[in-house]
C-alpha cells in the first residue's frame, strides 16, 4: 500500500524543506526547566506533523511509476491514449456506415459511401498522428532517463562511480579447476591428461587391500530366490529405460 510522501525536487518539496529548516532554526538554545524542553519538543512535533500533512501527497501507483518519469512523459502518454481512443471510435463509426450501405443494397444513398470514405481518411490521419506521438514518447522517455541519471551521477561522489563498473568488482571464482599432477603442475597435453586419469582410476600399482576383513563378517544362511511370475517380470522390464547403460554383454534393453 502506498504511503504519502513529498516528491524530491518538486516545488512542494523545496517549500517543505525551507519550512522545516525555519522551524528548526527557531528552536531556543537555553531552557528554563524540563517542562520547557518538553513543551518545545511537543511544539516542534506538532508543527512538523502539520507541515507533512500540508505538503505530502499520496502517489498514484501506475505502470509508469518510475523515479525518472517526468510530466512531459505523462502528457505525451495521455496524447497517445486519447488518439488511440479516437481511432477506435472512428473504426466503430465506419463499421456502422458500412452496415447501412450493406442493408440498403444496390439502392444505397451515395452520401453514405462518402461517409465511409471520409471516415477511412480520418482513421489514416489519426494513425499517422499516433505513430508520430509514439516516437515523441520514446524520445521523451529517453530524455527523462538521461536527465535523471545525469543528475544522479552529478550528485554521486566520483570515487563511488567506479564501484559500479565490472572491472572494479571482485573477480568471480572459477566454476571448474584445472587438472594438475602430483607436483602441482598443470596438465594441458592430451597424452598427460589420459595418463593422469588412468593412474587416478585404474592405477598400475593399486593400493593393496586386506581381504581378511571379510572373514570377520558373519555369513548368513543361503536363501532361495523368491519366486516371481512372468507378469511381474514384464512389469519390471517395462519400467526400465531402453537406452540405459548396458551390462557385460553390451546389450541394452532396447535390443
């Protein structure tokens, strides 16, 4: 929900700031008692509230509610809207004249045909005005943006402007890391890459594994495979992907 505010840079905003400054300049520097301090504080609060109620307005929320939007943009948008509405009325009027000509048939009044022609000419003229107004609207929007952001840049500390450029921001971390050997040197040759992968996943001298640990695992009694029907087998196979990775026989479910 929108809240009332005083538009920055407007005439009302300048008057509001001057009024508040005059009120704050009138604050006494010496006080006789705590009650005097409280009375002055209440007086300042009341006057500030009255000034806010006088100059604050409720903003109208529209699709053009931008900080750079200017009255010129609003005027041109209104012109485009009125011209489009006028063209819509002319199109409806031409349809009515055309319907009258069709109803009268061969014995139609020639003046009705002239009305259709004149209305069509008006539609063409209004369409040209809409195109020109649309181009003016784009120019007004570009000018309003340029003027607004030029003012922002002029008010911004020049040292802070460089904070918005990409080359002053922290460098993005790489999403991948380069392949290196045991000595930390980068590997960029295909032969070395192949040898490194083979040594990593299928080393020539694999680490020895003590298989005696398996003897300490208690063995379970051998159980018979649970019986299943052909329907259960077909149902299980239907859920398999035809192009999943094949087994040792190199044949996928597709074949």
